């Protein structure tokens, strides 16, 4: 229920693109929680993909600008109308994210994503067993029935 409340609050205060991109950080939180709960390490390729996911979230949110990177490689190559649009964009830089947007949009969606990743890691530990606790795995059908039953109650 907490996850849904946080997601709803974020959805009301963020545009759809920012919400969806930030909501994808649940993959990052699931990997982090699997490492913390089950002791599972990621491969170098997986870590690289997770870093790219985090970087894209930060860029889409507007916390970091790609302009220094574009300027490093000689600027953007554009033609006609795209140059006029870029000139208008350069004339009026985007305002930094407000504290209200951060508090009412970004943090709630990141919280919901973390709860989702934590739930996934706990479910994986329960089904596969092992991890730090060394517990045996569970029956997946029984686990599904339990989740369905308790979801119906709440």
C-alpha cells in the first residue's frame, strides 16, 4: 500500500516521461537489494548496464546536463529549423528542478521503486532459498497462493 501511495503522489507531480524513467530505477534497487539480502554479485556488464540506467534517469530528470559532453566533441550538428529551436532553447535555459518537485515527485517515485526492488529480492530469497540466512527454497505455487490471499485481504 505504501508503494502505491508513493507512486500515485509522484505521478501527480511529475510529467509522464520523468515518472516512467525514474520508475525504471526499480531494476537498480532490485539488483542492490539482491546483493544486500542474498549476497549476489553482478557481472561487469550488468554493473555497466545499471550505471547507464542510473545515468539516464539523472539526465532525463534534468539534474545533469549533457551540454558539456556535446561541447567537448565540437557541439551539436543541426540543420535548418532544428538550429532555430536550439537557439530558442539556449536563450532560455531550463530551470533547475524545484525542491517541491523533488520532494513531491522524485523522492516518492524513487521510494516506490526501492520498495518494489526490495519486495522482488525478498520474494526471490524466499523462493530460491540460500542468501545470508541459508534458508531452503519454497514451493512457488504455495507462495503464489499466499501472496494472492494476503493481497486480497489488504
